[in-house]
């Protein structure tokens, strides 16, 4: 069964510094997708970044980058130049292979990491 | 930019009552999902829906739950007889296919008293 682990319940970072949020996953599949979502205190889920298991390059979206280490089964989110508005809960999620019979594309989420950016 | 919408934003109900949570997915999307997040916990998959039928459901999605797409735009989650432990944030999500990201609605906070 697939599993996502986020071992940092809470993190602090100084404004303008970079921060890495950890995510490890467990799957026997070779093809899968990894996602990061941000959940501010208002509660909505905001998509940040996606990494496909066969993508050779690490994904980047603006200040977000994904440090994908397939052999270690880790997909850490790096936020550069933290801003006060980055304070939120961050979830790592995995999607099972799209080609698998009966695949529905459901996401399996980790427990989340609460990030607080200090001024 | 198209977005997933959900109504109501907050629903308070008495234990044993039926509730219907409504969602309008993005119009050209084909895959629809409901997730649940109990306060302070992770987001859990409830059910996926494709081609007008349930394609997968989790063990949480028991006989008290049902989903429906009554017309071309709405996607509803019904809880027949609510329990205290159904209190949670319920998210609807949609996706054009099973490869790309899912777009989440703002959620409905359900409080069962």
C-alpha cells in the first residue's frame, strides 16, 4: 500500500530565508505522481507543485522547488526567500499510476507540516 | 480562471440529520473526488466519481454516504444520518484526467452537534 510520511509537525523559518519541508513515500510502483499543497489558515487547498516519477528534472514553480530523490523515495519541498504569507500547513501527496487498471487518480496525503515564517 | 466551488461554506446540523454538501467542479473536468479533513488531521480520500458512477470509495465511505451528479454541473455528497465524528472539513476536487493535479474547492466545514 502507498504511504506518505511527513516527519516535521512544525517548522519555523526566518523571513527571506529558505526552508525545506520533508516528505518520504512508500510505493512498489515505478510510475507515480507527487504533489505539494498549501493550506492557509482559511482552509482552502492550494496546489503548489507536481513531480512525475519519470521526470528527470526536479520540478520548479517560482519560489517552490521539489528536491526529488527517487532512490531515497523522498520529495522534499524547498521554499526559497520565505515570505510571511507562506505561513500555512503544507501537505505532500501521492497519486497512484494512471495506467493501473481501475486507477481513479485519488490522492494519498501525508500528515502535513505547519510552517511559521518569522518577521 | 475556472475554479471549483462548494456550498455551503459552513453547515451546522444535529446528530442524525441528513446533510447534502454541494460542489460545482470545473466544467471540462471528468474526474471528481470528495475528501475529508478532521480538524488538525490529514486529508483523507472518501470517494472518486467518473462517468456518472463511483469508481472507488474508501472504508470511511459507508452506507451513510452517497454521491450524485444530478445534472451536468453539480456534484453532491449526502450524509444520510450524521454522527458526531462526521464533523470535519469536506473538500470536493476535480481533475481533467488521472494524470494531472486535482483542483480543490474551498471546502465545507460540517459541524455535527
